[in-house]
């Protein structure tokens, strides 16, 4: 990611904020910090401000389910790399609210993939979960569907799509 513009979705979350920290150590030209939580985005912004160097960054409050904001972000910043960590990740909460898992983990990923292709992103990495292996709950199933979508798109796209499982 050296010298690249990097978009991190879910940048304020536990995984996303660690990705941001790691990115800062590899000298990207610019970081786009995207999160739906104002509080989490505020904290990751402060973390970036404390990192004393010349890496530019922009926090953006938004939801991956919102196609308009995604199009605006991709159009404005033209990221080279997308690290997609935004997701609902808590099994009991998703079992009680399965439609939210579908809308965010599947449709949100599809929205990002569509933008990545339109704006010719070089590399897109989906952060998935070990729960996607033989899924037994809506969280695992929704992330597995997102993985399969990424795999199918990668076969025909100029963007390099990949998945990494965390857990």
C-alpha cells in the first residue's frame, strides 16, 4: 500500500482501527476512514492525528448500505485499495436481527464491489470471519455469501478481489 490511496471501511471498529494502524506504518499516500459510528470514527481520527507524519487522511461518516455516499467517496477520492472491514459481527445480535446482517454484510459488500469496479480499484480485500466456514448462524451465512460473491466477481474483474478470514 506504499504510496496508494487506501479506503478502510469500518475504520473505527476493532478490526478496522487495527488495519488503519497497520496502514499508517506502510506509508500510503492517503487514508480514507469510513465508518457509520460517529464515536468510533472520532477515536480513529484522533489516533491518526497522533501519528506524526505526512500521511493525509479523511474521516467519512457513512453507511456501506448507502450507494450514493459510496459513489461520492469513490468519485472524490479514487482509492487504489479497499480494505473492507465494515460488518455486523456479533452472533446473538444478528440472530435477533437477521435482516440487518443481510443488508450490511451482503448488500453493503455488493455496493462496495460495484463501486470498486466502476472506479477501477486495483485491490479489494474483504475481511471475513472463521464463522463463514460451514456456517451455523446468520452471521456466518451472510459473510459466506459475501465471500462467494467476491470470489465470483474476481473471475471477471480487472480489480483483484480477495478475502481473508479473521477469528
